[in-house]
């Protein structure tokens, strides 16, 4: 088993809960036995996961068949990345995810609605504004939802980023869906904001780059303000004009401070017709020597104990995860096929295939989600970084298979850890052969002896308080 929580931590967590009326920060998701091999096909798609601990449970909280039975044609499927309303009224109540189809849309799940049939609503109808291949999914610092298209190439008019400005209140098909054209066109997936409210994004392509958008109004209260003007940069690692590099990171501007092409990238402007123009972020990156990675996909930012902000980047083709330290300006390799498999003590090798999505739990642990074949080799890996130094090179560190997907024809997408409850997480089962996408809630509970220890510890604290009152 991985780490057990010491009694002191449990008691402290319980006291925090009692005092604040909220969940303790302790997660039990890191207390498990690594799964030795990928799961085979599941007998019941409603319970598709093989989990690494008997103290983890799974529950389907939404499915595509129910949505379309109640409102025919409302759900085009291929549920992708998940986020929640991480600020504002009813914080944490709703999950959001886009449809990664040729008629993309956005749906919302109300976690406080006990009625399975009504808790899920499509707020951006499939095909709205020609939206396709919805993939990215992130809550903004000013309190709205953004998504973007994983679709860009020669002759394309896609690669767009959109904001839903009324995501928590929109009725069915009532989302206010606004394109933000100041962001250059790429094949989007990962999006992340740092503490300075800069927005990072990728171009999912063999040879794709890593980008940063810096708003002229970082403290904007609305998307209109944030995306009004801003400058986009591309990462050049170890000097740039290279591929799969590690080392010093510099950020080369590909636009002016107002978001228009600069002198070096003007030739990357694309005429979309009808008097509309956009900057091809892919071509612009190549013009200035941006570093290429092989199908960069998801991004997650972790804040280290010393305050450093580390951005983790999954690259699917090369089976790697990179770490960009945004504070020190240095990058390194975090995980690859040479990383130790903690179930065997040997290199993980072909066990780690096509890392796609990333997630971070309440204690800062990194999870790597594969884009593989459900029922064959589609897994979620826990990265055990004991000292949280941004590598997996120390004794006892490595990767451990945390969950495996048994739904035939599908893949995991969008693992998301609840920001209010450290022992709840959500993951999608996307494009199964059955056609029934699902959102699965995963819950971790303490081991039975932990409850006993906690009860004893709380009893001791109550006794101590009683004695203090008597002596006061």
C-alpha cells in the first residue's frame, strides 16, 4: 500500500473540518496498491473501472443515452475534458465538459441535483457557430468557462477559443458562446492559468509548440476585458528551433501587445474570407523558432512548497511528460518509459503509452491519463514524487497504475479532482463502442482502522479540552 495518513494528520484534519465546517485537505487517493496490469473488458459499463484500492468506489453520475432519450439529439457525445465552477456563487456545484465531435457543444452536470434524469443539461447546442472537436475545458480567474477546438490545419477555419459567459445559469442551449479571436489559431487541448493570470495553451500536433497569452488587463473582471488586447508568446527551450528539448525556457513574442501579428509573424496571417483574418499560431511559432514537441496535449500547473509554479505537459507520441518550472525558467523531463513502475521495480516501458490528460489532486500529486484502448490497455498512472521536487528520480519514486478502463472502444478523458472535497474525483469514458459516454464519480474513503484511530484521537482531544475547562 502507498502511504497511510498519520494520526496527527487525521486529527488535525478532523479539527479543521469541525472548525471550518468544510472538508479536510487530506486525500486518500494516494493510499492504494498499484495495479499490476491493465484491466480486461468490463461486464457492466456502468462500473467500468478497475480501481487500485478497495476503499475507492465508482458511480455513474451521467450518461449520453439518458440525455438523448430525454432530449433527442441534445448530446453529440465524445465527452472530453472536465472542469468545475471553481469560484463565484455555488462554487463547485457544476461540472462542465465539451463534446469532441463534428458538431461540438458543451454540457453541465449539477452535482447537487439528486434527479439523475435532470442533472445534466446541454448549455451550448451541438454545432453552435460551427463549433467542432471541443476539447479544452477550464474555469477562468474571472469566473467563467472556456473551451476550444482541437482542429487546425491548412485551409481550416477552426482552431478557435470560446468563452461561455453564463455557464452556471444558462438554460438548455442558452449558453452565451463568445469566440475570442485575439488568441492565435492552433489545435487546442490543454489550457492553464498561472498566478499572474497568464494563459498557457498548446498546439496538438507532431511538431506542436507551447504558448503563453498575457492579457493587457491581467486583473480583468470579464472575458471581454481579458481578451480585448494581449500578447502571445511561444516557448523556445535550449535556444529553440529544435524538438523535445529541455533546459532554459525563453518566451518569444509572436504578436504585438494588442494581439496582432508582429513583424516576424505577419506572413502567418490567414485570410478566412468575408473580411476575417486570424493568426496561424503554428506557422508563427515556426517562423520564430519555437520548440517542437510531439503531440503535446494537456497542461496542469502545480505550486511547489517554495512557491515555484511548475507546468506539466503530456506529449502523446513520445510517451513523455515534461515539467516547465515557470518561476525559474527551466524545463526537464518528468516521466517517460524509463521511469520506474512501482508495481515491478523495473522501467515502466510499454506500460506507459500515449499519455494524454493530466490531473492534480488536493495534495499536489500528478496523475497521467492515457489515450489508449478501453478493455485492453487504457490506464491512469499516479506519479509518486515523494519530495515533490518535480522529478521521479529519487529512491521509492516512480509511476503506479491507479485505475484501468474496461469499457471496450473507449478511452479515459478529463480526470478532475474536486476542489472542495479532496476525496472525490470525476472522469469521463469517451467514445465507447456502445456509444454511451459516461461521467464516473470516484470516491476515496479511509480504511476502517483509520476511522477507529480518528475516533480515538478525537476522544483524546475532547478529554483534554474537558480537563482544561476544569482547571481554568
